[in-house]
C-alpha cells in the first residue's frame, strides 16, 4: 500500500464533484518493481485496478494589471553628499618634566635620565657627582587637543622653513608638508 500517498496527492487535486472518472492500474513485475499507469498491466504482472476522479487544473490566476510608472517630479537639488568620518590625528603625548617644563611627542617617551642631586636641590656635599633617575610624566592628548598642538607645530614649522639655512631647508620643508597633511586630513 505504498502507492496510496501518491493517490492521496492526486485526490487532493480533484476538482468539483461530477468530474470525469479515470482508471489507474498498479502493476508489480516478477522482481517486485511497482509502476502506476493508465493502461492494463502486461501479461505476467500482478495488477490492481482503482477508479479515481480525474484531476483538473486550477482556474487561471488573475492577470495583474500593469500600473503606470509613478509620475516623476522635476529634479530638485541633489541629495547632500555623505560625509565620511575624517581620520583621527596621530597620537600626541604631552610630557611634563620634574621642573614643570612641558614638551610634546608623537611617541610615548618619558625620557628617562640621570639628574645630578645638586640640580634637584639636594646638598650633595662630597657626593656631588651622584644623580637620581627621573622620568617625565606623559599623557596622551585627546583628538581636539592634539589638533590644536599640530596646528601650532605647523605654524612654527612654516616659520622655521622660511628662516632655515641651506643645510636644513629640505628637512624643514618636508616637516611642513607632513604637518600640513595631518592638519588638513584630521583637524579641519
């Protein structure tokens, strides 16, 4: 009875009552292979005969009416360009020395060094050559603070390039180009 599921599918497709009847033949050959057909089985095969209602095609689907394309409005201003986020400025550190002097560095550099005790205000006496290791305190500036410093550095670099001697002129000009690129791409 393995062919009954396919029969159920055929019956599900049956149209309204009073439809035409058909006969389906289930044939089994000597090797046990089963086939369904609409004609009687050949000689030597087992046959089962079933009467069914002929399936009918469903009614055609309604044709979708074509709609007119939407009315185009006159071209107005183009949409504003998409603003891409600007790149961040390179990291910049403000380093403060033991005596309060500040400097800026693009690398974290606490500048460890040995300072003589006399410079630090100690009475070294006979030990005047003894020193103490000190480091600057370095903190990274936020992007706004870094931009302000880079703009100041650019201004100073332009002045230095203007007044440079011939042996340092090429370096000074390259520094102006580097700082201008940072300021123009990251800070404006």
